[in-house]
């Protein structure tokens, strides 16, 4: 039960971060709030997610600009 709730929190924060990703400052602010609200394990997972998300976002922005 607790694991399920923690997973819901992690997914909630990922959703919020995706929605605010248009603004780098707001993204970082929400990311830092998420780290405080998550368990150690989920915080590490969110850090990994952030790296993948920003890399993918950067790649897609580059592709759009070069087209």
C-alpha cells in the first residue's frame, strides 16, 4: 500500500514537471520541491528521469530547429 502511494507521488511529480518544462526556472523549483516530498529511492528515480527527460527534450528541440 505504501509503495503504491509513493509510486503515485513520483508519477504526480513527473506530470507536474512535464507541464512546467517550458520554463527552466519553474521546472527547477518544482523539481527541488519534489525531491523534498519523495523518499530517497524515489528521489533517485526522479533524478534519473530528469536526465532522460531533459536529454530527450533537448534532442527534439534540436531536430525541430534544424528542420
